[in-house]
C-alpha cells in the first residue's frame, strides 16, 4: 500500500479557482441544536494552503470594526458553495499585512481580466456564431494585456 492512496481526499468540484486577494461568498452548513441551516460569509481570501488533506483557505471579514478570520477545508462536507465576487490584484501569497490595516487601507485593486473578450464570446454563442472576435479588436486587446 502506498501512503498517498490512503491519505487521498476528494476535493469538492464546486470550489472555483481561488487566489489570495479574491473576495468570495462562502455558503456553509451550520448546525444549531437540531436544526441545520446555510449561512453565507463574504470575505477576502487571506491565504490558501494546499496539501495532503486537500488543503484549506482562510477568509477575513471585518464586522462592526472587529476582524474575523474563518478557515474552510476544501474537502469539507459542510461547504455548500463558493463563488468569487471580485478578483483582487496582489503580489503576495499570504496577505497577513491586511490585519493591521484599517478598512479603507485594506481595499485591494481589482484584477483586470479580458472582460471584452468574454463578452464577445457570450454574444457570439447566443447568436449561434463561432467563437471569433472582429479582426480589428483582437490585436489591440492582446497588445494591451502584454504591457500589463
């Protein structure tokens, strides 16, 4: 027997690709007495740990001036849904410096993605056309992305 096959866990396919700096909305099951409900938590991804147990991610939220961090395992059965609200632009893997910043200072810039390209693909798929962008737009967008 191999140790990796024994400790292999199944990660949920519902969890999208997360990066530090992303603002996510996490829905998870909370058990109170004999009732079970789904609670949502909106926060900033401070760290992601990957490992043998499937890994986990920590989100931070400031409520009434008090910062709260919550760690969720990727393979947890209590994890209902994770959706990315914003993608933050950061240059660190762990955002522990956010803890000592005020709410206004802790705001991160949003990472620019190819929104125009995604919109063109969506419009083309609705119209039943192939996934092609107009000839004049594609080289301009690619050149702008290379400079960033």
